[in-house]
C-alpha cells in the first residue's frame, strides 16, 4: 500500500485554493470535490476558518437558514432546465460555508451534492479526476458497488487495469463502468478513499430488493 501523508495532502489543497480563480464558482466546487477525501480537515478551526474567510473575501456569503436553504437548493437541482447552473453552484457554496463556519466536516448529504453537481454540470473534470484516482490504485485492493439486473451488489478484489470511461479489471476480470445490465455506482480504496462515484445513476428510484454478491 502506498504511503499516505495526510498533512502534506491537506497543505497541497490549501495551496491550490490560493491559486484557483475564486470568482469562478465551478472552480470552487472542483476544489471541494477534491477535498472530500480529506473532509475531516474542516473540523480543524484554523483550516475551516481560513477556507471560510477566503471564500467570503471572494464575495461568497453563507446561507442564513440551513433548513430552508437546503430545501431551496434541492429545488434548484431538480429544476435545472429553468435555472442557471451558476445559481445552483452559488447556492451549494452557501450551504458549504455555513457548515465549515462552525468547524464541522461536510455531512454525507453535502458530500453527495458536491459529487452530484460536478458529475452533472462539470462532467469532464469529475470523470478525468476519477480516472486519475483509479489508475493511481492499480495493484491495490478495492471495494466496488453497483447494480446488476435491478439488484445491488458489493464486491472486492485487486484492481489490475483501467480503461478510461469504459471499464476496469479486478483480478483480471473486465467490468464495465456504464453497462446496460451492470452499472458501477462506487469504487473505493481499501482505506475508504472514493475513487469513482456515479451519483447520477444513484438518483434513480431504487427497487425494493436485497443486496446481493456475485462474481
């Protein structure tokens, strides 16, 4: 397993925050997408305070009513055809700022929203980033979930190959990322790092069936 320097990775993220175009909400949400694996860093008051102040200095303002604002944001996401993508991006940043202002890590709801936004409106960035993460874990054990014939499954194995946007192989067996009968929902490293997620597929209604395993 590769050596992992948490402090070093967090410092890289902070350095990157100082370099991106903060006036571009899409760039800000790209940064939060990359920060998901280091979500606990926002529990450090120094880090969360710095990120919050940096965003506020760039003109972003936190939401005032968390419950009302979250409901409004979900409405924006569901009416994307009639709403500016920039409005959706700014609304999500408002949500995130409220959370980190209190030195809290992002909830699973907010993590899913950050993932869903990038995978829906910023696809090229999101999937390029996923492919990069997957390739860095070739030769390591992974855990992946998906759907096959309407049923959910979870499986593990050693990642042996990645074909961009098409398939990956586990223990030498080829698995399509976006198949008609089988679709992968998530791939994680053995340490829990999210390597791939298909939030758009996960938004579909889920059948009331038991989780199964298959080979």
